[in-house]
């Protein structure tokens, strides 16, 4: 059974005012380097940056390293007015996410302090608790959602984003393949499956999302926002039609009716078998009685009565 989603709650219409995001509508941006120095950079154009949102708990399975590598390699703040918001919480990890990001950029991508100041696009971490009732406002405040995870059970933020009419870029593997299509989302290819070396899933396999394809999809969504919006509208139509409470309730009721019918047939078959068994038992008892009456010592047979 699929997990239903309340598409009345997760909707642009019901969300109200978009949530105010830091550094979303600015004419100047502060760029902070790993050593803590911040330098103001003038944006290439005024107004709002094109905002991507990623929602996940900070752990390797969620592919934060894939996200950061693709985003930082694809976009350049000197040319692209784009920003990334990461709504996260620590999960068996340290809570200093900003330090983790700048350290990753420096050590894994070779983006040192000078390059960070000159070209790194805005990345903002939203680590504070956001009440559940305010989450639709958060989705409403961005332009697209990107979740390049290595594996999902169902993908709750994926479905929430689609219900909110947002273009979704997500890994085309595991749970989300149940509802993601080329028509209603941007499925992210994987390079291969790899065996997990440590942690609670050690020995299992998960996907390695393609950084190259993620860069391509990020650029496509950023460069053609109108097409991305249409994809978001298609996403909501599909989610409402298949995974809102009405269709899922109908599916559950059909399943329960099928189970009821199956149990009824099984009960009827058992009752019929029991009836045959009782008739056979009664006939056997009668035959046994006749044999005893006919063959007993000095007893009368049925024919002598």
C-alpha cells in the first residue's frame, strides 16, 4: 500500500505567505571562507536568486556530498544568480554543518578561500526546527527541490515537494521510482550500486548518484524555469490523482474487500469440507453399526428385526 499525503495541506494555495529565507532577496551577498573571513560580493542581477531546496538528515545515505559537489562545480556566483538551501538536522553526526560544507569544498573539491570568495554560490543551512505547519511555507519559498540520496524507503520530502507543485530532482532508484517519471520530475541517473562499508546498513548496497547528470539537471531546471514549473504542475496532478487521501482510501477499501471475499470463500470451502466430513462420518458409523448388529454373537441382524 502506498503512503497517502494530505494534498489539501501540502498545496501552494493553502500554504499562505512564503517563508522568509535568509539572503534570498538581496543586492549584495556576504561570502564567508573556511577561515571565517567574509567578503561582500555584488550580485549579477537584482531580485531573488533561483532557490533550490534540499531536505534531509545529515548522513551519508542522503548524498549531501553528491549535492555539494554538483552544485559547487556547476554554478559560479559571478555568472549564476542561484542559491541552495539545506533543511537538515544532525543524525549520528556533528551539528556544525557550515564547517562541514566549507571543509568538503576545500578538501574534496579544491575550492580554497580565494576561490570560495570569488565564485562559490550561496549555500544556506536551515538547521533550526521548523514547525510542521510551517513546512508548506518553506516549500513555497523556493523554486525547486533536489534530493540526490543513495536510497529511500518512500521519500516523504519527495512527495511533499511534488504535491507543492515544485520541480523535483531526485535519484531514480528505490522507493521514489514508484511515483517519479520523466514527465512529472527530473529522475537522476545512478553510476552504479556499491556495497556499504560501515554503519547500520553495512553489507547492503545503495546507489551512487551521478554527479555529472545532477549537474546537467540542476542547470536544466535553472536555465528553463518555465519548463520546470510545468513539470511541477504535472507532479501535483499525479500526486493528487494517485496518492492523496481519496485514491489511497479507495485502494485500501478495495484491498480490504478483496481480503474479505477471499476469507469468505475460504470459510465456505472449509464449511463444505466439514459438511462432507460429517456425512462421511455418519455413513461410516451406520455401516459399522450394521456390521456389529449382523455379526455379533447371538445378536440379531438388521434382517432379522
